[in-house]
């Protein structure tokens, strides 16, 4: 790799890191304005954590030309790689807002039994890269159920369909608690 190419990679990674950091700060700022226990606040915290994990995985891939192995071990490798100079992720385990570990499956492990890879009509989501997702508030990944997947928070769906689910749960939360939004 030439020094010019290396400089471009470093600048690109720095910009990617700053963008991810800005997004995470935005989610955190918004989450602070929403009651901590509400479904919407938990969704926002999980989305922010997911953004950080995606940045760690992409940085790992850029630097080492491969994604780490699946599971918490791979996520730990990616976050440690991202945090080699600054500790962006203070814990060893990557947990969502409900205390559940994120599911991470690189595309090379999709066919592995019990990998946690999700598919729809026989087609895996994110077929060329990886899946990283939270199993959501219900604690069920929805491996065999589209309905159970409705609250999963994932890296591959830019339309973020889970937000509608959490908006409904957020409204229900306030109706049941008797407080105002």
C-alpha cells in the first residue's frame, strides 16, 4: 500500500469515525429527552449502540480485509480493534438497552446451524456482508416468525421498520403509566 493510499484510508476512517460519533451523540441527546424506561428511549439507545458496532465492524474490515468471526467474540474483536487508541466501548460484551447481547453473523456463517442469521423467503438479509441486530424488547429474534422480528433493531434495513413498533409501545407505556409524553 502506498503512502498516498494509506493516507486516504486514514482520512476515510477518521471521517467515518467522526460521523458515527456524531450520530451516537445525536441519539444520546435525543434519548435524554425521552423518559429512560420508555420503549422509545430504549430503542434509541440500542440504535446508537448498533451504529457503534457497525462502525467497529467496518473499520475492522477496512484494516484487516475481512470481517471478524461471528458472535460476541467477533464483536469484541471489532470493538477492541476500533478502541485500540481510545476506549469507545467500555465493556467486553455488546448489550442492547434490554441487557441482551447483540447477534452478529458474518455472511460466511449464514448457513451454520443456530448461527442466528435471519432470512425471508429463503433469502438471507445483508447477503454480502453481515447481520448485526438486537432481538428487541420481546427477547425473541423471530428466526421463524415475521411478527416476532417486528421489534428487532438491525443494521440492514435503512427504512427502520421497528420504529413503528416502538412508537406504538411508547404510546402504550404512557397510557399505562398515566404520565404525559
